[in-house]
C-alpha cells in the first residue's frame, strides 16, 4: 500500500521518501532509463531506482506494491510502473511510465532478434546471450536479498517465505494457489505471534 503524505510524516526520516511526487515527464524518463539499464533484469533495478535513487516510495511501500502486483496478471514490473504512474499522476502518469518502460527494450529486442537470427550459430553470440542470462540472474538474487533483509528479525515471516520458495521452486506447485493458501496462513501466524 502506498502511504499518504500524512502517514509518511509518522515514519522516521531514514525510511520516508524525500522527493516530491514525480511529474509525468519524470515518470517517463525514470522508467525509460530503467528499461535501458535493466535489460534482462528490470525488477531488481526497479527497486533501486524507485526507492533508493529517486525516493518516490519507501522500501516498505515498494515491497507492498510489488506484492500486490504479483497477484495481478501480466509482468510484475509493468504492473508496478502502471500502479506507480496511476498513483502519482493518474492515467497520463500510468501511460508515461509504461511507455518509458517498454520503449527502449522493445527496440533492443528487435535488434537482438535480428542479430541472433543471422548469427545464432556463432559461438561468440551464444556466449554473449549466456552472459546476459547470468547477469540477469545475479540481479534477481540481489533484489531478493534486499527485499528479504528487513525480515531477518522476523522468524515467522522468514519461515513462510522459505515454505513458499520450496513449494514453488522445488516442488513446482503453481504460484497462485500457493500464495492463496500461504498468504492468509502467514497473516494469521504473524498476528498470533506478533513477529
């Protein structure tokens, strides 16, 4: 949930965003740069840009918004861009954020697709694409650690995160039914234990 200005005043200075609400142009430019820099791994960089660099949201707000966007159909980052743009500047903000996010990657994918189609048997091209995949995986692990770090003193929350990871990654349970079962159980357990 994105906090209102009144709710943000209750936060300590370290966790509250210091920037004013972004303009439509700032939303477009921010997500355009995100799309350019995060090719193959936008989600890890989105948190850095939104929380640490631009300070549009707190870490807690970003985590809650991402959690909501993971339940919605479509790509998580696309949902985050639309929700953030809509929150700050309404429909023009959502359109600007989405356009900025997908403009550069779309052009790059078209160019890389043409390169790969023509040179797919060249070992240098195969190694380049393997390197891109490894870099994207590293960025994803980095973001997961940053999001999980605030939970380090909350054993119940860490336990549910581990159960969810094992259910989806190891046992290949579908994400949506797993989340529909674990989300209410985790809320109940955290309220019961207070951790």
